[in-house]
């Protein structure tokens, strides 16, 4: 399935969680009057984007050939090209420092990946919600297990780049995984879908090389999926209502949620602070932000 434009009546987990987290952040990223992303993100964002791109190149090659070593070579060539393209920029060193973590990932996860049948890479899936809304999500990787534990199951896989792996508590409160299982079950109704894999690449170097990567498994019982879906529906209604507001009204109503855990990694922080200081943001937006890739149509541009 090829990527498609996301419409205001389709709500991803990221958008719903962003609105719940901070209305102002949602305004900048998702309202049709803004729909912005930073030209240069923070290091965490840049690092995650780079790892995601490298893994995508590997799994696309592997899906075509099922030749592990050839696919690793394709991925490492992609990484080398990214280093050259980013040379001399803030992102250059961040990408270059990923060489050992990526190389170790392919060593650590070889035997596990050899048990996977690749069903799709970067799948944009939709499924109905209440009130005429739709859930939407881009699945990094969709696999079927050929042998071993979970044999025969179809499992959505989400790539993560981390300093430390999620704790059990962090894993248990994840809403993305259950939503992904719903999307997969709806689009592939004959498949057995009971869990999600989080495919972690640890970017920092640790002494125990086995701890440089980890597949974390989140089991998704039916009742858990249903309750997460109900929560997503409620948030999606709020998202739809915010989308319908004219940009001036949305700007007036959207509150900020000052919180160091939210704000320290927020790529909208400069714009937020500039508005708080009453500064003219046109130059800032022109130089440091661009329309994001979500594909919303800005009514003010029509």
C-alpha cells in the first residue's frame, strides 16, 4: 500500500496523544492553519529519523531478496550516503555516530529476523471509528512469524531508537501498539494478530553488545485493545472539533502545558516561546519551519 494524504477526519495515535499532551503543540503541528515541522529537529528526533530510514532500506531489500547479508549491505550503504549528505551540518555527527549501533543491531537480531516473513514496509492503514472518523497509522513493518514462538501470527513492528529500553511500566501504558493491532486486524481480517513488537536500537554504546538492541513484546488482549480504541475514539472527536475551528479561534483557545518532560524535546519550542514573548514569528517560521508531511490542506492557501 502506497502512502496517501491523511485527511482531517483520520486521526493517528501520534496526533491524538499530542492533543492530550499539549494543545499548543497540536496546533502548530496539526491544525490546517499551521501544519508545521522544524527544518532541523532536536538530536533525538534526527537520530530516530536516521535509524528509521536505515531500517526501512534494510527491510525493503530483505522483503525482495530474503538475502540477509545483501540487505545489510544495502542498509549500510544507505547509512554511508546519509553521512555524506549530512556532512558539515548539525545532523552529520549524529548520523555518523550510528555506525556501531546499527552494525551491532544487524549482528544481534540476525537469527530472529530470519524467522520473519516480511508482509509490508511502511504500510499506511486505516480503520473505522465512531462518528464517521477513522483511525490511521503508518506501520513500520508487518511480519508473519515462520517458526518459533508466535509461529503463524501476524505482528506489526514499530522501530524505536533509544538511550535505554522501555521499562515494563512504560511498555504497559503504550497506546500505539494496541491501535496498530486494530488497524492490522481490520485490514487483514484472516490474520491472527495478538501482539506488537517494538524493535529497539540503542544508540549509546554499552559494554554488553547483546544489550545494544532488543525486541520488546507487548501482548494485546481483546479487552485491552477495545479499551485503548475507545480512548482513541474520544480523543479523535476532540481532534476533529479542533480541526473545524478557524485558525484564529484555535490560536486563541489552545493552551500550553509547560512541562520539562514535554517541552525539552519539543521541536515547536522556539515558535511557542516567540509567541509567548509577543514577537513577530513570520521570519522564524520561514527560516526554521516548513509544511509537514501529514498532507493537510490549508484553507488559507486555497
